[in-house]
C-alpha cells in the first residue's frame, strides 16, 4: 500500500506533458493577475520560488519579471519538463530543484517572492508548508497562493472534495476562504488581497489528464447524478459531467522586520 508521497509520484511522474498542455493549467485570469501583482510589488532584481511547480506554468509567467526563479517539485519528471520548456522559451533564469513544500531546501530569507499554484491541495501539513514559505522569505517579502477554492457550504464541500479524491488519489483538501485566512494568520502573513474566478472543467479532458480509471469515472458520474439540487446548482453541473469550480488567488506579505 502506498503512502501519500508515493501516491503523489504515481499520479504526476508519468504525465508531465499532459499538465504542460492542459488548457486549465497553461492559461487563466489568475496568471494575468499574478503577473500584475509581481510587476507592481517586486523589482526586476528580485528572486522568486515556485513551490510545487508541476509543469512550470507559474514559473514561466513570473520569471520575466524577476532576476532568478527557482521551480521546486518532488517529481523529477515534472522538473525535466520545466527545464526543457524553459530552454525552448528562452527563459534562462529558471532553475529547477527537487523538494517538498514542508521542508524547503533553502536558507532563511532567500527570496523576495514565494509562490505556489494548484499544488497546495496536495499538501498534508499545510501550516508547516506555509511556515517554511515564510521562513525562506526576506523581511517584507511577498507570498502568492493560487489554488482551487473549497465551497463554503458544507453540503457542497463534502460532494466537491469527494469528486476531487475520486478524480485524483493524491488529493488532500481544497481550502475555503475562511480556512486560507486562518492559515495565513497562523503563518504570521498579512493578506493584502483575495480574488477568485470561476473555471469550467470539461469532463472528458478533466479525467483524461489525470488518467482517472474507468471505475472511478463511473463513481464520479454516479455521485454527480445523485447529488442534491443545491450541489448541482453550486457546481453548475452539466449533463456530460462538466462543472465549474472557483480558483482563488491570495496575495500576502510578511512583516518588514524579521
């Protein structure tokens, strides 16, 4: 039986290209907003860290705005894809590094920006990861978190988290706005801005990108069909299983004094 880290590797190691080519991961209003925030707040001489970089889309978006960008991920297959893609795009300031969010392999106060996108819902020890992200930030540094947002309604949340777990066995939990605010407070990080956008997931590509087994696909469709009206309306569930979730962007900062 696998432990959680083995489940993460089993889920992501075989398919870095699927995530590189994924429309949902490669594009989005969140990436545009992230670029605007970083450009406004951090000078070109700044250094950034992308935690749980996956196929590297956040690193590609932000590296032109910084002098140095480190893309960190536990999957060497993902990191190899980032290196190849960065070279192909002429992004020579991206460095890759193996590692996990809960134990960042960097000295304290190493970065002006620590960011993560669509990764935190795979982390078991979120408070420890945020503490690590804060540790490696310089005084006055910025933290950027982009992730799927959990519904605030408990009924909808229960169904949604179940869909996520059936879709991807490495899923831990999507967090609500209230949860994110508590976690940022615990990490002693001030939230400067909180934004969200609806993202429609086209069902066939959603399950194909994650290689969800047919038996699990059938379970997802059964759960969707049997869901109460409140759940179907909240997730805008369509006849073919496509649905709409919310992506949240949290922009924060640590105190200027260490």
